[in-house]
C-alpha cells in the first residue's frame, strides 16, 4: 500500500474506534450540551458573515463538497448568510457550481450584505416557505440540467416541517451526493434548552430523518461523519444517496 492510501486507512480505522470510545463520546456529548447552552455556535464568521454553525460541521461540509463537487447546493434557511457564502467559497475554489438559498424571511440588512459579498456571484436566493408549491417549482427551474446536486436543510426544525422538506428535496439530490439535515442534535439534548422554540425532544429534525428513512431507501446515514466529528449539531443528519 502506498503512503497516501496507508494514511487514509489509518484515519478510517481511528474514526471507527472513536465511534466506539464511550469515554470520548460522553465527553463530546457534555461539551456539545454546555456549548449550546452558552451560544457557542454564534461566535463564528466566514468571510465576514455570521455562520451560526459548529466549526466541526463546516469542516465536514467542506470535505463533502470537495468529494462530491456539486453543480448546485440548495440550502433552506439563510439567516445571516454565512453558510451559503461558505459553500459558495468552496465552490469558487473548485471552480464551478452555485448555491441556492431559501428563506421564508430574508431580512433586508442580511440580503444587502450577501448581495454585496464577493461570493455573491455564485449565490441566488428565494424568499418564501421552502415547502410551498411556488418555491418548489422555482427550485426545479434552478436544478434543471444540473448533474450533481446536494441539499442542506436548516430552516424550521419541527418534525413535520423537516419531514416535508426531506420528502420534497430528496428527489433533487443526485446519487453519491448528500442530503444534510442540521440540528438533529435537538433530540439528544435536555428539553429546557429549547423552551422558546416550537421544536424539542420527539419533535425535531432527527425524528423526521428516522421517519423519512422508513420509507425512503435511497439514502443512508453516513455514520463515519458522526464518528469523525464527535461534536456536531447534525448527528445522524448526514444522509448519502446510494441509489
């Protein structure tokens, strides 16, 4: 085995062992809970825009984007625009692709900052409910002719909404690419962390993912991503399309 392949195999074995390391998993779980309580994910920016994500998940997304090299990345939920700018910047490095961001309320100050950003040349935005017929028809237009498409879901985190998103957006994802549901971590956290939100234990993206996978066998959870990151807001949320 050549040195490059040997290193990859070493990493693969280490990642597998991490997923079985109970002490490490407990420490990671506690770190995740306490940092969410502290608002840790709000501390970071990408190219000047708040990204509101864990760095670990963004590294995973970079790895996936580099592996898949999508022509189109669709993300529901824009907020400050940091994540769509991040994805656009990776596509810029690859030299192809565009990002389509969807949000029910793109606030004017955020829209202005995104449209003025150097990465805006690879970004389009749609305002409206991600699960509305009108938006889905527009997404179909953007996705038409794109050979490789991946999707990220990060808007309303209730079970019903995410399940509907999974059902509507799964057909856009091409074989070998990914459908990522963020904030599946809600299911694994104390209920008091989300007192002011409509989602909680039993009603969140992870429960939606499990329900979706009962009837859709084109996707599988990539557990290697979870075992690699240990700290993530999307455990069991990295779904790879296999057929």
